C-alpha cells in the first residue's frame, strides 16, 4: 500500500506528532458524529441542502476532512523541524506561498477540483454563472476558512501551486483524495452529478456560515488531547505503524462517540410543555398571579418555525418572565434547544443571575443543563466552568504555529462571555450575540452557538442607530436558520419596531406587511410573526395585540424640575433626614464621583452614601451591586432603606429590580427618563417602606426630580453642555433633550401606561414638538451621524446572501477591537498588585481571579500609558502566563497605599501622557487625577 500521504504532520507537541491525514479524518469524525448525535441540527442541514441523508453525510465528511488541505504544502511542514527531521524529508528551497487556509483553496481549485465533471461548468474566474459547481466552492471555502477568518474563492498569491507544491506532494494529495473517495463514496458521486447539486444553489451561501462554525468546533475538539492524543514519537522516524485510512476513520468515529457527550455541547431533552406554574411555583405559593403580559405569553397561539416576538410593556410588568414562558413553549414545540439572553450592560447581566438560576433547569426534563453567566462571579462557579468544553488542549509549546486550534481554543474558552454562547442557557451582554454577525474573527463559531437557541434581547430601545442595525442583521441571520428571537422593550419608536419586523422577514426572503392595523397607539403591545404564516402568499403577516397593564405598575408620576446643583443637594439631604431611600442618577462617571464626594463629606448624611458606576473591578462592582440590591431591592427593609443615598450612573436604569422613595435624574432622552423612573416606587410598599404582599402602595404620589438646564431663558447652542459638559457628548442630540424637558415640564406629570406611546413619539416621531433654532445644528448633525452609523454597521457586518467568503476590500476586525457599539473605544485593565517583585491579581482568592480583577475604561483616558522601567519585564512575564497572553486586556500594576482617612487605596505604577495620577479604592473605583 502506498501510504506516502501519512508522512506529513498535522498536529505536534514537543513530545510527538500526529499525521496530517489522521487529524483531518479526526475532524471529520467529530463533525459527522456530532450531527448523528444531534438529529435536529442534522435535519436542518438536510432541509437546507435538499440532499438525501447518506449523500449529505458523505459530502459533509469529505469536505470537512479537507479543511487542512493546505498543510500538505512544504511551507507549513517546514514549521516543525523536529517532525521533518524525524520523517527524513528534504523539501529543498521551496518558495513561500500563503497561510495554509489560502493554500488549501489554491490546492482545491488547481489540483482537486479538475477531477470532477462539475468543475467544467464554471470559468476559471468563477463567474457567478448560475452553475452549481461554484456552490461547492462556497462549501469548501467554509471548511478552509476554519481559523476564524474567511478565505477568497480564488485567492491571489505571488507564488503558484506549481512552484509551491512539488510533484511528490501533489501525488500524495491525489492519492489521499482517492482514499477519501472510498471512505465517502457518495461525495465523488455528487461532485460528478450536476442534477444532485441543484438543491444547493439557493441555500449554500448563507449556510456556509454555519458550516464554517461546525468546522471550527470540530477542529478544536479534534485538537484536544482528551479526544486524540499524539500518535507518533519523534524517535520513531518513519517506522511508526501505518493504519489504513478506512480503519483509522472507524476508530476515530468510535472515539468521537465516546467523548462528544462529555463536552456539554449536545442538546438534552426539553420539557414537553411549559406553563407559568412550571417556571415560577414559588410565586403561586405566595399567591402572586401572572401579569397580563405573562398570561398572554402563556396562552397565545404559536406557529411552528422561526418566530419573532416584540414585547413592549411598562417597567416592572414582568417582560423577562413572559419571554421565558415564550422561550419555554418554543423549546417544548421542538423548535429550539436552548436560550441565550443578551442584556445591555454587564451590570444587567449580573443582576439576572438569581432570576435565571432559579428557572433554567425547569426548561428541561431530567438532565441538568449547562448554565454560563458571562460576567457574573457567581456564574464562575467551577461546576458551570467545567460543564462546557472541559477539554485539555494540546501543549502550547508550539502555540504560534503547530497547535493554533488547541491554544486558541484555550484562550477563547477562558473567556466566559464567549463560552456563554455554547451553553444550553447563556446570559451575557448583547455584544456577544452581535459579534456573531460582525466581520470579526471566529464569528461563525458564535453563530453556531446560537443555532437552535431562542435569542432574548432586553431593553432594545436603549441602542443607537449603529447597534440597532447590528440587531437587525442578527435577527435576519437567526431567522434564516429557523431561529426565534424575542425582543423586550419599555417602548419602541415605530420606525425601530418596523425595522426589526422587516429583518425577520428578510431572513427567509419574504416581504412584510406594515399596513396600519389600528394598534399604533396601543400600549402595552405584543407583536408576533412566524415564517410558517407567510409560506402561502410570500408575505410575512404580523399579529399585534394590545395587552392590559399590571395594575400595581400603573401610576401617575409628578415631575419637578431643578436648575441649581445646590437645590439638588438640599433635596437629597432633606429626604435622607426624613428617612427616605434616595437615588440620583447621573449621566457620567465623573459627575457621579463629584456628587458622591460632596455628599460623603456632608455631616447631615448620617449613613454613608453608596457610589455605583462602571469603573470598579468586577469583584468590587458585584459586591456593590449586591449591597444595592440588598438595600433597595425587594428584600430591603425599612431599617435597611432608611436615609440611604445612592449615587449612580446608567448602571441602575436597566434590569436591576430596585425601588426608591425619591429619585433625581440628570436630564436625558425621554425613553431613558421613563426607564429610570421605573425604579421610582417600583414595588408595592407601606408608608414606612416595607414590602406589601397585596394592595396599593401607601407612599405619597411619586415625584421625579429632573436636574435640567432652564427652559424659561434664551436657548443657545450650548444650552445642555453648559450644565453637562461630559454628558453633552453622551447624549448628542440636544433637540431630543429639549423636547423631553419641554414636554415633561409643560405636562407636570404623566400617567403610565396611557401616556407612554405619546411621550416617545412626541420626541422621536415626525410630528413631535418643535425645538429652538439654536439646537437645529445639533439635531442635523445627529441625523447625519445616525445615517453614517447605519451605513458603517452594514459595512461592518457580514451579508447573509453573499456567504462566508473574504471580500478583498473588507478585512475582518480583530476580535478584541470589533465595535458592537460606537462611541469611545474601551480598554480592559487588569488590576494587579505589585509586591515582593511579583504581580498578582487584585482578587487573589477563588476562581477566575484575573477576570474578577478587570475594570473597563475609555481608551482615551489611558492614552500613552507606559509602565515604569523596573516593571516592564515583570509585566511581560505575567502576561505570558495569562490564557490570552494579554491580547484582550492590559495589566495595571498597583501598589498598596493608605490615606489619612484610613481608607485602603492603591496607586497605579504607570505613567500617562497627561501626567495624571491614577488611584483605585473599593468605594470610589478607578480615578485619574
């Protein structure tokens, strides 16, 4: 038997190596076995390719095997001198060509493709002629582009295949292909039969994203020592035992079948039915009835196939629980296997922990599902960490060249936010889902993680036009593959709601009916559609149903305006002395810090104020969040709440279940005003502030105090910036801000939910209030920027219909730089304490110490950051020990100090361009002075 193809290495450590052809078959075995053990996904592929099961399996296995075809090239083989020396091969002086993924495309095009008759149906330049052979090229490209970056269909290189691939190597490749055709006999049959490939023409390009995703996953798993250890010792040379490829593939299939169930990646049985009482029995025990929205979610008819739900209701109406009921029903119907919940911020995802952890197991029958909470230290429990892809990747000794899959897998999976996409139930920020459709590395693995999951996105009204356009593309991609999406919002502008509806229909190439249905002013509102309902007339029909509001959250809020900071401080001090629970929501971290400093030093404030913003190390931020929830949440008693003051930024306006007696907010757009005000008298309490199990709230009418520029004086271009220098850049449409202030000032109060739709459309709609001419420039600049942002979002996203191929003019973003939101670029800093010549994480106990030591800051604020000379080598050594080698964050060395007030404080051992001194403490966070 001529086995020359066995003398090419594919994976290696410093101890030994694994033949390339074996590794390629390992990857095929993992992929084929995965689909055998996941029949729902397999049916999905069969439906999309329109191929018989046996034909699909052979073609899938054949093309998956060839993912590392480019590694036959001497350019790659020469990267491991130990293996080359052991095998005894001398390639001589071979010209360099390209990365092996690109070389693989060249080998397919010029050596393998000519074997098959369908190759003659296309021109040498692959004009998108309508012939089926090019669709196979998309499929192979999805396999070749398995390093997180797509490849071109016909890559251009300065070196030709004839120059880069010696005849002996070419012969080995062709011999290997012949052997593969005996393992996957129907693959060659397909590749030689135009008629059998006809069904691919419509769907293979969009499908190529998910084919790429499973290729990456299979490659990572097959690169694990737990799956396939090294088979050849360097000392054996060419004398190792060669196994026939048919026999080896059979063994590899057996190993995959034994090991795959241990990864936590396979679906488990979902409940046959889901009701409110199934998910929330503890609420029934205390006689808490489902809200009107939750009742609607439990009773509404749900069609089969992909679905889109948009739930709009007042804060506190139980939208999250309603979404879980819908998700559970979708899973019970067989249309989904899991859930990913994307929230606006890290704080909101942390706050979701106690709620989801009490529910997630109830979606399934007997097996315990995996749960990964991306940003919660409570979700970093070892049990959760080990439930998903607990594999031991190959040694990183050759990480840059020899084991890229193994080492990158270790780095990628060390980040819980990414791992959350692969769990049965994942909770994280929306960014993790949005990265799946952006031109970023390994986006297709994220898409794979979301396959057959119900995506729930909360607070979708809170995003700008850029992020909203990303959400549109995510809905489109998810819908195309039969996925269901549930969007939650307090109130959505009509234009945004329609864009989400259109995206859902676009996913399966349908038109959408946006005709008025008499529900334009309805609120609360449930909007629903499925792809099954539009199959007959090619029109996606949406159902819009008005929903009653929960009586306990229906109320009238009085609005008062304050224009002087001294007046605001007087109100806070007075209400604290009266024993009230107070919050002041500020628009920037700096403004929050300034307010905290003044109140913390005020002798009339008997209990120390709490400062809550985003610039704390994760560990401290979670501790503060727990403190805030214990005081101002449902468990907070009269004594806990009495005279307590919270100074916070936007971290409190979304998803945290908090309740305040008094609220002050800096002026912000109307949708955020309403969101913040949802924490004012949120719970039903007696006059002393104790929770009531039933009845009406006994506190006086809620009053929302708004700190705002004056409305009774001439409005200039700097009307808002004169009050809020930093926030003027955060909320840069000052016309919207004026309209918000004017409307609320003139009304003096508003009723929820009756006024909700009108309040939103009065600011964002075409027939809204007029604004002063001085603010028109700001408004026009904002509108132009909105359009530019939408265009940028479209450009930054992959396009579903074009397939997973590289556009020569659009290079992928680095994974740590891909913008899911516009604005100031952020920087992740990892606090590390410098002591005894070493750097150790700021959090020095428990799991995930480095992740719990992270704090995110605007990148500009640390521009020009440089380490002190004596620390440079120590920093480098410490970074090399991190799972990501410092790729996704910079170390921030700090040294323990103690100030005069005996507050433990750290000084950062860095130098900044602006010469500011950086300090950190648990109460104030990271400060640059």
